[in-house]
C-alpha cells in the first residue's frame, strides 16, 4: 500500500476518536453552521447545444460535456468529453465556457443530481447546470456540500426525488455555509482522498495502455517474428495457427433470467452494465449490486472464478474486462473461462482485439446481441505457447498493481464518505492551527 494511504487512514481514525456532539454550542462558543439557499451563493448557468445537423459546429477543440460525461465520470473531475464543438458552434449556441473547478450538475433524467467538477475550462449541454459561485462559496466546498444535501433529500423522499432541477430549485435547496476559511479546510481534507483516487486511476490507465501496446506489438504487428505465411486471416507468423475461440475457452451465460428481485442480496458480486463503461480499464474487483445465497441454491447464476474474461454481449457490445474476485454477471455478458495453457490476460487482449468482429456478428431487431455460438466460432490467430506464457508473465504483475489500486480507491472512497457528513454537519471540526487535525474540545 502506498505511503499516502496510511496517512489518510490515520487522519480519519483521529477524527473518529475526537468527535464531539453539536447539539449545543461547544465550550469555545462555536455555533452551528449557517444554512443558506443555493440561489444566494451561485448563479446557475444552463448549458447549450449547437444544431446537430450543422457539421461546421462539431469536431472542434472546445470540450462540451454532456449529462453522460458528467454522470459516468468515475472520478471527481471531467477532463475530456465525448463530443467537442467548434468556435462557430459556440457562437451559434451562445454557449458559455466555465472555468476549471466549476461544479456541473445533471438537471434531469435518470442521473439527475449527479455532479462533477470541470478538470479544465469547457462548456456543456442543456441537460446540465454549471454552478457559478460567488465570493462567499468555494467551488471545492460546493462539490461536497451538494453531495451532503442531496443525500439527505433522497433519504427523506424515499427515492422519489424530483425529476428535474429548475431555476426555482436552487431557492429551495439549502447548504451548510461556514466561513470561507472553514470551507477551505473541509474541502482540502476531502480533496486529499479524491486526489489520491484520481492519481491511482491515472496510474491504472497508463498501466493498461502499456499492456495494450505490448500486445499489439507482439500479436498484431508481429514485431518479434521474422517469417510469415498466408492464412484465412491474412499473413501471420509461421509459428501461429488459426483456430476459434471455442478451442480456447468455455463460455457461460449470465443470470438470473427471471425474478431478479428475489435474488438481490449482499453475498455474491453481480456484474451489470452499470459497473463498466467504454472508458473503463479492463479489470474489475467490485460490483454495485450483489446476489444472495438463494441465487446459488436455485442455480440461476454462474459464479466466475478470478481471472475469467467477461464480455458485454447485449446492447453495448464488445467491452471486455477481467475479474479479480469471484463474481457472477447478468444476461448482458458472455462469461469466458480460459482453457488450459491459455493465460487469462493473453485471452483478455485477444478477445479485445476482435471487438469489431464481435460487434459485426451481433443480430437482433430490438437490440443487437451476440450469442455464445457466434462468439465461439470467431477465427483467431493463436500465438505459440511459449510466447503466450511470456506475455502473461510480463503483464500479470501490471494487472496485480491495477487491482491493488482499485482496492485502495475503494478504501479511500469509504473513508471520504464517512468523513463527509461529519465535516459538513459540523459534528466534527478541524483545528485551523494544526494541519487539519480534528479539534478536541475537552
């Protein structure tokens, strides 16, 4: 574990030990935070969208965040966007570019209320608000205060939160509003956790890229090989053979297929589409949802052992990941168990290299889907055993490091989420003279 992690953990434990009740002012005379309507602290800026029909408005270098970019960000900041507009698009739509650090909130839809901070200046679409703060509110503090308040709204509403955030909503939403210096100390404390999470994610992205570059060099560009032969797949090294996935693995379907609610629990990790996206790294160890013991007893799921390869097969097709802990999947996956002498990480990248073929084999009138048989019959160039093993020995430690970083991020997230409501409510205070140590009023 890295050096930063014990320091953050020790700090969190120190705060836990020094919690004080705030039912009444403490002996130093501190009062509860003021609560202020957001409308008095921000200027909501609604995003804009240039006409999609005009090619001259799109494909430029102005980053344009959508609700998807905001809601699917796995970290605090949004650094890149799926779509980018031109200067002409910006002028036509009167889109406003807001500065780095601005909080952007999804205003409506299934992900209403999700938020992120801009990692650099950018604009956004009309399903989002940019919250332009006054001098009395720090952007970083607002990011955490919104999470604190929105969580309470969800709790008291029993999940029936309003579907749309309007301009009037900001008059009704109040946030704790301590002095600026206090906001800064709270935000810096929570930011320390998120900064470490972002660092781990960047490391994982670089590690993933390294494994991909190595696979491409060896098994697509064939850099280590000198002699080649013709095959149905084109020219391949003489040491390779053409085979099918059916000879390299066993495949299983996800489940359960019916009465899913009967099987929801906290026992077995259950992978769904929510757990990954097109910009995810290709390793996973945790899932948002879990299944209970009844799912195992009724034999409605297949629990895949670690280092299986999991392929999205329905609607969104061709995303490939490797699981680092036992887990099942829903019906939107083909679960792939490597055969003997087929290393898991080699198979992961082999499947990924056939993403276009996998997508082209998908059929269906309602939504596209690739069947197990359709996947298994895909022809592939198979590298010799010694080269597969050599690749595995090289990249397996890379994925072990990524796994460690993911677990560390989970711990950091849990610590941050434990501290956030305590700091925001004033239940615990940070001493301004002792490096953000928790105050002890005894």
